[in-house]
C-alpha cells in the first residue's frame, strides 16, 4: 500500500472518531471561552478533537510536523516547508457557527510534502459529508467523484469573502469585485468556502491573512478541483506565510487580480 493510501485510510477512520466525539457531545454542556476578542470562540470540543488527532498523527508518523490551531502541534518556526512533511489541522473550522448555529462548521486536515499539497480532508459534520482530495485524483464528496469545475469568470458567478468583508481597509476592494459578480455568499468557515468552489457553487473566495490551518486544506482542494489559488502579490504560495489570497476558477482569480492591480 502506498503511503498516501495508508494515510487516507487512517485519516478517514480518525475523522469518523472526531465526528462521533462531536455527535456524542450534544447532550453535554459546551465549554466556551474567548481568545483574541469577544467573537473569537474556542470550545472544549476544539481542544479535545485537536488533542486526539495530534496524538494519532504523532504515533503513526513521528517524523512529520504538525501545524494546528489549539496548541497541540509543533512550533511553526521550526518547520521547513521546502523539506518537511507537514500536517495542517483545524479541529473545528467555523467555531462561531458551531456555537451559534450548530451547523456550517467542519473538521479539516491536509498534508503537504515539500510545500506541495498531497491530501486534503474537509468534514462537514452536520451534513455528514466528507470532502477529500488526493493529488492527481480529483475531489470526492464521500464516495462520489466531483466533476472538475468550469472555468467561469467573475461576471458569471458568486463570490465569497472571509469575515473581514466590511473592515475599512478592504471594503472598497470587495465592493469593486462585488460589482463584477452575480452576488456574494458567506458561510463563515474557510474550509467550507473552499468546498463551495470545488463544487462549482462560487467562483471566488477572498481571504485576508488567515492562518495556515484555515487555508492549507482549502488551497489543496481548490487546486485539485481544477481551480487555482493566488496571493494578491502573486508570490509563491506558502500556507505558513499569512497573506491575502484569491481562491477560485482560473478566470475569476485573473479577473479579481486585474481589479486589484487597477485599484
Ligand atoms: C475561522 C473561519 C472563518 C474565518 C476566520 C477563521 P475558526 O476559523 O474559517 O471563516 O473568517 O477568520 O478564523 O477560528 O472558526 O477555526
Ligand atoms: Ca479555522
Ligand atoms: Ca478552528
């Protein structure tokens, strides 16, 4: 069995455990704390799932590096993206939705080898849909291979932006882009926004300086769906470097880059 298939089998088993942990927790009171500000939630489930997954990754692949949100992973300053095999882990992406809506959140994991995305997993717990991709094999939803996305332009599609949409420094740019599109959609989970592109539901998702665990799974999945991901400054991608990103169809990303350059 190849290393990729071996990891794929294990990851799907581990994600099932994460899903069970979340589903079994519905009867228990969620412990909710805030981190950087009053809307930056973390719960006991975020921590428990990350701890469980990190333990499993370390037991099977002790030489690999882990970048994760809640502190159980490695220090990113000791990671060399050009050499290491790196697991990016977001135990719950969309914690705000998890707490407030009880839907629209996901568990995400991606593996990069020498800065190339090899595997990506985005589990929509509530809808019981696991989106997953292996480099060169396309994107699947559970057992079904999704068709490659069409190369729709900004004019012919919907776009999404992360929650800083209305902040002073970017509202002007987002408005310019919005004018070109058919409209805006916003879920509040970077992972599920990437899934929307991979499904062909939106043509562009803009993120402004998200963390590596927020974007690494989505980047790999969008690329594998037939789309592309570019930095605003068009420098090479490195999930560990925080930067503004455009994820989407090739045409829509180019359209947005033109708007950015003309601004
Ligand atoms: C958040 C979500 C959200 C994005 C935030 C992220 P979290 O992740 O992906 O869509 O706008 O900036 O922090 O904190 O729920 O894992
Ligand atoms: Ca996240
Ligand atoms: Ca998270």
